[in-house]
């Protein structure tokens, strides 16, 4: 199945792209996706980030579905 990944801020700068589509197996979990990205782009380990699945912040590990959009959001500063 295909998942759309979107990258913001320093994560996009590190990866060199703002989005990509990847193929994963059925039953793929969001934490597996984070682990995959951290192995592929080692510098992400040093960035504090959250993920949003289909534009909703996710604090839990969830099963991803075909055509889900997963955004990687670095911490934002400001007031």
C-alpha cells in the first residue's frame, strides 16, 4: 500500500524534500514508519518531532491504511 509522507521545517531541510510517497506492507504501524525514517535519515534522531496522521496529531501507535498522509512536525517555537 502507499503512504504519503510530508516533512516540515528542519526535517524537510535534513531530508531535502517536503514530501514523498512510499510503499509499505498492510498492517504497517506508525511507530514502524518512524523507525524506518530514523534509520534512513540518521539526523532525525536529534530532532524532537510529532506526527500527524491525516491532519490529526497522533500520540498513539496506529495501523496505517492505504493512502494515509503522515506529516512529520518538528517542535515549533514562538508565542
